[in-house]
């Protein structure tokens, strides 16, 4: 038997076969605004087509929220009702509909109703404070806001907002003037079909906000072509891993598995927020295409997740690495039946190599998986799973079929392909976003000639597998959430007592990184961490507030250009 490290060629052969002409995953190069762009040759034109295809799943379970259960047929009826209501309230192709709520089933209904009539979903971060919510609403100018009771309470604090029709979800009290109850829409007659509309492949499908390096989030414009191709990229990567495994076994290079996975209907757990591409584009979308069940939770709690995994026979668990680790470490892991799980992993942060092997050892018939991606690429840039992940546990995998990848230096010059060379990773293809809403300068800075600068430092080995080695962006990755340091610093500087503030990440066993700050106060001022936290609570979301604060008497270290030396500061304060 060959060692695992010697069988990568089976994976590369499988990828080549799937990309060949005649394959359902064959790619071609199209012209998008003068840029040669890799696209799937046989991709459906828009997300509405994919949603209409899912009607064939009929009475299969589609959404499970705690103890509630909805079939595909039931959700299709709800989507038709809501789509009709939206159109009657002025929503047309090119309009926007904001969704602000927990991972309720209504989020999914709102999503499909909106994209199916050619409007764009504005994914509102459910953790946002009222000022953050106000900024995004003013920036995106939605015609409709669909929100639950918690988000409506924050919405009530916002004044001077443009006219917006409000649909209230799971609330009976305190409705804004003129708001419509979700239950009233669902009590209406079921239309025979969705409203007719023509949708261009490059129309906006979603506006997802990413934390901004200038203190304000940017609305990434995700289009229908990229959303469709991301689904097919995920399917292609999954198919390639399976085909490669078959080839390796047939060649006698690896032994057949000790146990065969049970034949179960696909069941996906979505523990992360639907206002992120991880849950929406990388779980909800592919699950819908294959007629899978999507299991939603009120909030993340590993013990409850294990109950649902056992009850719903979850086959695919995809969250941030912290969640996988918490499941494996939970005392109920050995008490619950997790034999249905055939894939565990996710994205939002790198799976540490030790976790890759822990997952591989813990699943009876499953394998670890990971996806590296960004909002700006509609989902995944690379994927690595199963034997190929265990073989290269430090790699996030090779690029997906509709992306080209290259490395550039700090001046933007292309670097030669060499596994010992590191540089800034850039990608080009159909899943690169159109740009940032109302931010032409930011778009031009990030996307040049179709190439998206990821801001991540990487290397690419001889097999084409990518390794992320550092982040060029000033960002903290806290449990899968991007927290941009300058945004937190901006909020801190609003306090009159602050002279200097530097925000950076510190290691955290549970979340990967936590937000920390070093602060110098103005002469004659006093401030405690508790007072700072209280001050920030009204300005930024809770997960962005520093959990560790150092107050210093001396000035913060700076370089010749006057920039804070954050790495030096972090090493001085934490020893790492």
C-alpha cells in the first residue's frame, strides 16, 4: 500500500476528469465586463431557477427549527405568498429587502421570496446595535424590512429613516406604524405561481455586510451567477474527493474503509448565522439543491446540538472550528448517537491540524472537511476534505473549479509558482463579487482586472493546494466573525478619556482569537475596563468589544510612519 502522501495524484486526476468537456462540472471562459472569467458551462441562469427546481422535493422535510418542522411544499407555498406580498408593496427587480432576525425559518422564506422576484436580500447582522443597523439601512435603502421582535426594538430607536415597509416576525406587541404581521401574510390565499420576472445572471442576489477597515461595514454585492456557481463549486469539490477515493481504492493504493456510511437522507445542521455566506451560501443553498433537510437552532449550545444531531440524523455538520471542537469535547459526545455524521468541519477560520485528526478519529463513518472563503467570493475559494485533508492537514485545499489563483508581492507584482514562495493571494473567476455597494473606491482597490485581493498571505504547493500563513488585513478572527481593529478603535476614540488606542487579537482556546486593546488615557482622566465596555455597548456589537484591556502610562510603540507596532505590543503584553 502506498502512503497517503503518495496518492494525491488520484485527486488531481479526478479534478481533471470533472473539468473536461461533457462533464456536468465542465468550465468555460466567458467575458464579464471585458475580463476573462471562468464559469460553469451548464449552470442555471439564476437562483430562482434553482428554487423552482426544489419544488420537486415535495413533502420531504426542508426546515427543522428546534421542535418545528416544515416540508419543501409548505415552504414553497409560504414563498409564493410572501413574494406576492412584496410585489404588491412595490418590490421589483433591483429592489432590496432587508432581513434582520435570528435563524428562524422565516429567514429562509424571506430569502427565497426576495431572490425569486429579482430583488436583493440585505443580510442584517442580528448582533448589530441600533446605530450599526441604522447605518446599513441607510446605505442599502431597502424597500422592505423583515424583522423579529428583538431587531424591531432596535429599529424603533432609529429616527429619520427613509420610508420602509416593515414585516414583523414572531412578535405580537409594539409593531411600528403600518407594519404587517407575518402571520397575516401567511393567512392569505396561496398564489398558483411566483410573480413573473426576468433576472439577469449578474443582478444582485444578496448584499452581505463585511466589517470595514475604515470603521464602517461594506455591503458586498453578491450576484446570481456567483451564487449559482458557488453551489456547483461545492458539488464539484465533494464529487472530486469521492471519485478520487474510489480511484485510490481501485488502484490498491489505499485500503477500503472499515465501515460504510449508512444510506441516509442528507441532513445539514446550520449553527452559524444565515446572514453570513457560510450558512446561507454554503449550507442552505446546496442543501436545497439536493433536497436536504436544514436543521436550525435558536442559539449555539453544543449539548442541544448533539440532541438534534441524534434526533434528526444529521449527516453534515458545518460551523466554525470552535463548534466542532466543543462538540467533540462535550461530555454528551459519547452518550449521543452521532453515527449519522459523514462530514464535520466548516469555515470561518482554519481547522487546526490537531482538530483535523481528532475529527477523523471521532467519526465512525465520517471525515473532516474545511472550506476557505470570503463574502467577496460568494462562499468558498478552496475546499479540503476526507483523506486529502488528513494528508495535507495544514492546507485549506486547492481552488474551486471557477477560480484562478495567484500570489503577488506587496507592490502587486505576480510571484512565480513555487511552494516555498509566500505572497498575497489573489483570485479571479465567476464567484468574485460585483463590488461594494456605494463604494467605488473600495471596489477598485480590492478588485483589479477581475483579480480579487484576499488580503491573506499564502503559499501554493506543487499540487496546487493553498496554505494560508498569515492575514495581511488588520483583523481579528473571533469564532468565525471578522472584527476589524480600526472599527473598534474608532468606537473607543469616541470616549473623551482616550489618548491612544490599539486593538489587536490575542490567542483564545475556545474562539481562536479574542479582541484586546492597549490604551493610553489623557492626562487627568480615569477609566476602568468595565466603564469602557459599558460605553462601547451602545456603539458596537458585543463580540467586537475587547475582552482584555491594558491601560498604559507610556505612549504606544510606533514605527517611523507613526503606525502602532501591534505585533511588538502584543508580544510585550502577552509574551506571544
